């Protein structure tokens, strides 16, 4: 089968799936959003001495399989990419942790 015929067959197949309204895996997933969280009091763990890794331990279990967290140490930022409800939850946890006056090990209990 030539490349042209293969492309034509694939196009017909995709069009027929669309017309028959068949389920295509991954099509019904919510969109990913990105949010930057600015930290004022927490020095993230990737920044070297005197850093705090507890916040990342709180955040990672809240991410979906498609979600991610990036740390911008110099800017004191977390960049969260995930579905909107998860991003909102992570943002609340991060801001609670960052604004807490308790020692880091007690902040985890307060903000989780």
C-alpha cells in the first residue's frame, strides 16, 4: 500500500469514528492549567543549604498522573500544571504552608 493510500485510509477511519461518535481514549480528560505560586517565607529544597523539602512532599501526592510541579528557586516560585481542581487545592496547601508560623514539621499537619 502506498503512503497516499495509507493516509487516505487513516483519514476515512478517523472521519468514520467521529461521525459515529465513538469514544477516543483521552478525549474526555479535563484540560491542564498552569499556575505560578509565589512563596514569601519558604526556601524550596532545590535551592541548597537551609532549604525546606516538606512542601514538595505535601504537594506531590495531590498531583494527577498528568500533573507536574516545577521549582524556580531564585524567584521563590512553584509552577503547578494540572487539572483546575487539583491546582486550586495545591495552591491552598502551598500558601497555608508558606504563611504558617509553625516549625516545618508542624506545618505539614496544619496544612494537609
